C-alpha cells in the first residue's frame, strides 16, 4: 500500500479488499508458526504482509481478534460423512478426519495458542474449536448414529444427547491430559472398545 499503509523499509505493494485481507491472514498464520502467540505483534504481521498497521486495525481491533479470524478460516472443514457400510467404519473415518483437522497448520497453531494465551483470551480460542470442530462433529456423529439405527447395527434407543459428546471428549481429554497424538491404532481401539459396544444393536 502507498502512504500510511506502506511498511517502513519495504517496497509498497498495491493491494486492497480481499487480496490485502488474504495477505494479512497468510502473514499472521506464518507469524503464529514462527514466533507463536506471545511474540506475535500487529507490527510483525504488517511487516510480513508488506502493509501498515492501519490496514490491520481497520479490520481487526486487536491481535486476539486477528488470530481468531486466522484460525477460524484456516481450520479445514470437517465435511460430510460418507456411508462406509457400518457404524464402526463410519465413526473410525470421522475420527481420522477430526484428527486431520487438528493436525492441520491451523489446528496445530490453535493448540499452541491455547497453551500460550492468558485466561482472558482462552475462551475466545476455545470458542474457535467449538464452532470449527466440536459442533460440526456433534452434528455428523448424530447423523451417523441415526444412519446406524436405520441400518440396524445401532440399537434403537441409542438416542441420548450424551452419545455425541463421547468422541470429542475422549479426543480432547487424551490429547490435552495424556499428550496423545491419536495414531490410527488408538482411534481403532476407542471405536472397537468403547463406541461400538455402547451402540451395538
């Protein structure tokens, strides 16, 4: 950007609208990966994006708002759950996909931010996880259970709202408390040893 939007010492780059916004978001993601939450600054993001701080503050009022937007947009969509032929395979594929989301660059950055940020910002970033992963997962798990009931491999009374909480709770607990990276073997053990017996018709 020319004038006040040009970072001192950097060649002006004339961008506006979505192009400039994308450059800022990409720069913020790169900064998160290289310096982390605590060391990330609006000045550093502006320099990386070759723009000025004013361009950032016109869109986001704080570092926290900018980072939350980066993470919201960066998390891959969970997507639809295609029919794998059984509740076991349906749930296994879903869990693999959930883990892939949290291993994505945005997912890794989000986990790092949660570890680094102060309690005042923790709720904001937990809300990113809730909206970006947990709520979509709950919706898909519920659809899979209903599909299993129709198919006949899930018992007809497996309709408690608590059922949709089990997988997200297990994934989060073992990742946060036990440090598990959820290899495929552990996913299979959870599905075969916990979910299938609980849901079996």
